[in-house]
């Protein structure tokens, strides 16, 4: 696959017609990726787009029209889904620090809440008690429990955190006492499990190993601790390449592996959830910015761009740059350190191979449709916020 959603000519056309720096996205590519992934997964899998990856309204609306479910993690994301008339039955609500206001809205929308601790259960119980005072009593509200695995998780990224200490969920070794306490609640019951322990994983086998560990936790919850599970949320983590030559995730092998896991776990008759965000949103976006100036400093070639970590924070967080090309510029590639305009030495977008650049040249960063615009530090140093442009089809038509 190409690491760039737009050709060089298309990028130059956008740059000549639109304000820069900017993010540009292709909705046709987003629909295609969703459709192919949906087709690769077993019918019992709920495909829930992780809104945090890119909450752009045109993108979320496109996925909703295709029948997607959604993983949300803030009141802002809940309100976005509500404004698009997404049914609560298609919404999961997660997060390690849910406020009473967020929980109240999630309950009102009918979203499936994934609890991280006893405090979530206490707040939900209190909210449901208030409702019961003015409405006919109903059956207990079903929620899912996020479990933080003790072992068996192949994850080295601090973005998720593997099996070490975590602010997320209930530690696996604390499940028995937690569930004893949870039985005291009358209006809320745990019938689902969430285990999220991967980030940008491109190896289907490694993803499936993590999911096998999640099923083992679910089996223990149901057989040893008495929970009747109707939902197992396997989280996200479906990865995309950020450099030429990196392997893509084999979604056929991933889907087949999930089918095998379901067959191996006959004790479970419910549905499973996968929550891709980056996989669905990342490849359809690019970031475009012009070079302000260049500099050679002690053996390093710098290109200072119009935008930096105020627009793209991911390289600083992960140490991995976005793929980069310079549309319309030719010449022998050389190591180039991309820097932004901010007054801090942290403002670096990584070292990438580019031809010799000059002021005014355009640089395009690929795979920028996820964890780009909304993960940025836009207010830092009060530089302009990057624009966003959405394109519907080829030849590209702007919305």
C-alpha cells in the first residue's frame, strides 16, 4: 500500500488552493478500509471505530452510515455521536476517570459502559437510584468490566502499558475481591469483559495471542467467579506501517484467527468487539506544510516547517516519524531533520530521507489521519491551528 493518501500532484493542487498547514483526508479510502475489514471478520464480531483516533464529523458520519459501532471515551465524543443520531446500542463508553456527568449522559443514550473500578459502579448505581424514584423499576443495567491482565500480554509500548502497573481497569489478581464487592449493587450488573493490551500491532499472530489471553480471563470470570458474559471487548491495537517496507496487518489472517478463537471457546456464546481506530483512520490522512527555512548544523540538515508538535505530537511521544515526501522536488535523498517553528528544542518531527529542500517547498507527511489533528498541542505558543479538509472521491472533490 502507499503510505500517502494523495498523489504528489494532488498534494500540490491542495497546497495551491487551500490554506496551509493543513490535514487532508479521503473519505472514499475510509469507507473502503471499513468495508474490507468488516468483510474479513466473523459475523459475531462487533466492529467499533475508536473515535479518539480521529473524531472528524465527516469521518464518524461515514462510518455510522456503514453500520459501525463506536468506542467513545469522553463526553465530547458522546455528544458527537448523539448529534449524529447514533443509537446507544452501537456505542461503548470507556475511560479510567469517568465523571458523573459523563456516566449520566452515557446511561441516557443507552450506551454500554465499560467500568474501570468500584467508583464507576457506585456512580452508576446512584444515578440509577435517582431514576428509579421517578420511573418504573427496570432490570439491572448491564455493564462491562475492564480487566488489566497480569501476564500474557506482548506489549512494550508505554502508550498502552502492557501488563505492568496501570491506571486502567481492575488488576487481574484483584478480580475475586472486586467482584464480591460488585455483587452488592442492585441496579447494575457486570455481563461483559474488556481487555485492551496492544498498540499499533501489525502482526496478526501477536494480536491473536493477546486475544487468547483475554478469552482465558473471560473463562475464569464465568466459570470460577460466576459471571454470565454476553460480550468480550478485545480492544484495538490493529496497526499500520509508518515506513516503507514495513509489513501490513494481514486482516484475513486476523479475521480467521478470531473465528478459530470463537470455535475454541465454546463456553462463550456472546459477541466480541474489536475497536480499530488508527487502522481505519490513519491511512486516509496527510499533513501538508511548507518549508520556512533550511539549515545545516554540525552535520545535520534541518528543514524548519510551518507546523511542528503543535500540529503533530505523535513523533515526540513515540520516537517514530511519519513517512515524508516533498511533492514536486527531485534530487538525491539525504537524511533531513524536520523541525517546527516553536521555540523549544522538543519541536521535532523526526529524521526522514528527503531531497535537498529550500524555503517554500511542500512537505507531505503520510499516515496522518489518526492521532494527528486532535492529538496536537495546538495552543502551545499560540501558533495558528492547522486547517482540515475532507475529500469525497477521486478525482478529489472537497466537501
